[in-house]
C-alpha cells in the first residue's frame, strides 16, 4: 500500500488501472488495497466515467487525502492589494 500512496503523491489524482500498472499489481489486488486505504481515509476514491477518443473508460479515481502538492515552478499571478487612505 505504501507504493500506491507514494505513486499518488508523485502523480496526483489517477485512475485505478494506471495505478495497477505503475505499482506492478493486478487490477483486482489494486482495487482491494485502494478499498483498504479509502476505509482508513488515507485516500479519497470515487467512480468515474470518461471518454477518450470516443471510447468509454470507467474506473475508480483516487487521490491522497489532504495532500497539497508543491507549487509548480514559474511565474505566479500577482494579487491585487488595496490601499486604504
């Protein structure tokens, strides 16, 4: 399960089939581990249906609970500050 958490922290929200390929487990074993992590509230998981090139893709999308990734490098938008006179 640590491999799944590490993968999600590194890659953000992912679908179950991608997680299974990345950590080298079968999809059924991955689903069991994802269910255990969700029961412990270490990840958030939900059913998702999307379409890629006209093909329906169903699966469970997962992300780490409460994890905020580092800010991306580069220029940030400036905030407008009000001056009080």
